[in-house]
C-alpha cells in the first residue's frame, strides 16, 4: 500500500468528506484512512497508483529523502475538490537507546 495525503481545495466546516468526493476517490481505488477539515489521509494499492498516476517513478518508502513528500498530478475530475496530492513522507522509526 502506498500512503497518500490530499489537500482539500476548500476546507470543510466539519471533518467529513463530501459523499460525491468519497465516491470519486473510491472509484480510483483511493481508500481514506483519515479525514480532517483541510486534508485527507489515504492509501492506494500499487496497481491503482499506476492506473491513476502512471508508472511508479518514485520510491514511496525511500530512505534517501524520508521527510520530503512526492507531489503527484491531480486528476482533472478531482481538481475541483483537491488542490494537491502527495505521497506521504516516510517517517522512519526513531530508536531510543539509553546510554
């Protein structure tokens, strides 16, 4: 699964997704995992990612630049509601050792 972050073009008064937008996202295979007033968290299979955005040219769990999100093109019929889609940055686990 590839984790995505979506920025809503028009923040909502309540952290609920419009049913029409939810249906569009479902049709693309984008599964919501979190909803906020201005952003959505989601995940998508690699196959659905390739169908939606083309070839997987980024490494969604790259360790080279783990905190930098990869920006993706917003499909035309989502552009009214979504202003930005990024692959969620990979945040490596921090290991605390006593010493």
